[in-house]
């Protein structure tokens, strides 16, 4: 776990886990899927319909989100439902968005 003392950030023992998570969150469609299922579990077809993306693309991203332990899977008959493994990810995404918007607002050139 990261030490809250800014002086100790460079002494974190293992940055592999946050780097793995950051990589999992580095795709806008994955972020959209997380937001889509943030209030209730949904089937792939419901996610496809809501986000207007192809079923293979949604399935690919759900596989990556499952691999990174951000979503859980529940089978109910012929249907598979996805939901957030931990709702705290939505707060993290909100904070990350605020941080990114603040950085971009201060940027003078691209």
C-alpha cells in the first residue's frame, strides 16, 4: 500500500500492482464499461446496446477487466452478467478525471 507521506512515495516496495491497474484503465472503452455497470450488473448485450460498441470489442474489454479483477462475472442460465468487483473504482475514476482535467487546463502546448 502506498505510504501517504509524499517523502516516502519513492520508497514504495512494489509498483507492479498499480502499474498493472493503470494499464487496465488506460483504454477509454474500458472506462466507459466500468461506468456502464457502476449501478447494477449487466449482460454483454445490455452493455453493447448502451455503449453502441460491437459485441466482440465489449467482450475483449470485459475479459481484460476481469483479468485485472475490476469486474466479477455471474452466470444465470444462458446469460452472463458483469458487475464491478469494488465500487471504489468509480471514486478513483472520478478523482483521476478531476486530476487529468486540472493538468490539461494548465497545459499551454501539446
